[in-house]
């Protein structure tokens, strides 16, 4: 058995006792009250979920297992996955063991490629990713163990096995989808000696990109997008499906379907489209005055500035800062990045003039697309797949945690419009 199972077994015993004590001593404490506006407004701000893998305070941004993003931005995806699962960063020996474990699980069964090749040539890359994950469901150890009658206390073990298999395989699946969707040539097989990031870059096979720089960018990308609490669409969908004891293949595929929406994972390509359209309009990187004009025209037309504002944050997204610093260090003169920088110096001041806007600051989507674009990954419809590769780390870790703590099926109560009308009359 891999050491990650032994490490988690010790942790889970403590976590279960902690949860039992919390319920015994404070089970009747009120976490949140809900208003009619929140019920009609997508449950925004309602505290009703437990998620220990990460939290997003309004004034700080992403904190992974108690560690602010700025403290872990230079670690590897393997390290952040271990952190998400256990609550601790691995030491050298633990990291080597964990990384080797993942390397043994990389290879994707041929039947997955056969299914993807049989799909229409114009299938969306996210449709292909969701399909590949659900096709892999026949590999689920949880499904087999559940059919055999596994104890509830042990549900986390096959869930972890499934999660390790998915996280190890998803770079190969995502890279193959890129090559198939955009006629980049034959699928490139995984290299059993490479880490997750290096192998993903290797299998994408993007020509003319500085491999070292691109590898560093992808490592940053996979860590920065790894998790974002339990209430965003993909996380909540994943949790809800998994709470029914549907295995991680089912729940992750469902979470990815939510991630594919334009109000969630598609946002970065909308931001990049806005940047490129502005550059085309003015013939080059816009001046400060031209950017101000573009912002005012966009707001006056009733539209929003893509990449600015956030449902939770009230500060600059630390993920934006990490990518922005990367661009400043590695390619400050790139025209697209320079345009992102111009808007960063203009948009917040303009948005502050709009009374109803609570957060004028950029989120990660304002810059992340320009990073991929710089390295030659310019197929916009693929950007959400890269996001999904990263978010698989957090979504699977959340599933392991939920099964470890034996959380029940998610089943909130709904009311009718007439019920609300009677309430407020």
C-alpha cells in the first residue's frame, strides 16, 4: 500500500473525532440565516457546506489548507495535491513516494482513445474531456468495492484510489484532446519518468515554445487553479453527485460540465477575447487614454469589463498577482501582456466611479489567458480543459475528504414561489 494511504488513515481518525466533537458540542449552533434575496440569488453567501481543502476570505483570496497562495505558488502540482489530501506539505521522502505512485498510473486505456476518435470532429474539447472521464468509469475501484459490500468507514480508500488514477491520467487525456481537436498530429504517449507538469507540456507538443518557461507557467497554472472552496459551480456539482455515492468518475465529469459554463471556467477566454479585440481596434497595444475610452464605452453599453470583479473577493485576486508577476519577469514586452497591464492600470479606477460595483479589482481570468496565448496555445476553446486539469486536484481531494468524514447525501429543502409570497405578505 502506498504511504499516502497510511498517512491519511492516521489523519482521518483525528478528523472524524474532531467532527464528532463539533456535532456533539455545537450541532445546534447557527451557521447562517437565509433571506429571500439569497434564495432567489443562487444561495450567494449562504454558509451551508463544509470544505476543508481551501477557503477564500474576501480580503485575502485563496488559502489552501491554511496556506495563503503566495506561500505555495512555487510548489509542484504533486505537492499541492498532497497538501489538499492531507493538510500538510510532504517532506522529500513523502513527495518522492507520492510522485512515483502517480507515475505508475499515467497510462490511459486504448478504449478511451477509440471513443474520443469516434466523436464528431467539431466536438468541444470540454465535451471530450467529460466524455473521457465518464468512459473511464469502468475502472472505478469504488464502484467495484461498493458492490462487494465495503464498510462505510472505508469508502475513502477506493475513492482515493480512483482520485489518484484520475489525476495521474488527466494530463495525457487533456493533451490528447488538444492534439485531436486541432489537428496537431498523433497522440503523444506519457513519459513514465516525467512529473505531471513536464509530461503535460511534453504531450501537448506545442512547437516553438520555450519548454522551460512553458513548463514553469503550467506548473504555476496547475497550482493556482487547484481549488476554490466548495461552493463554486464545479465543486458544488462534484460534491452533490459524489454525496449520492456516485464514484469520482461520475462526480468529476459532472463537475467539469459545470466548469464548462461561460460564468465559470470559460471566463478567461472571454477576457482574452476582449484584450485582442481592443488591440485590433487600436492597431496595437492601446495607450492609457485609449484603454480608458474602451472601458467607458463598454460600461456605457451595459456590459461588464471581463476579468474584473469577483463573487467573493474584495481585493486583487492573488492568483492574478502570481500570473502578472510571471509575465513581468518573463515576457514584459509581449504585446498582449502589455495590453493586460494597461487595463490593470486603468480599469480599477474607472470601476470605482460606479457606485454599485463592490470589487473593482482583477481576478485571475484577467491575465491567465494571455499567459497561454504567449506560449502558442491559442485555441480558446481548449483553455477550460487546462483549467479542468488543475481543478481535478481539488475536486478529487474534496471527494476523498467527504467520504472520509462520511458526510451524508446533499439534500437541501426547496420551497415554492407561493410559499415565499405567503411568507412576505
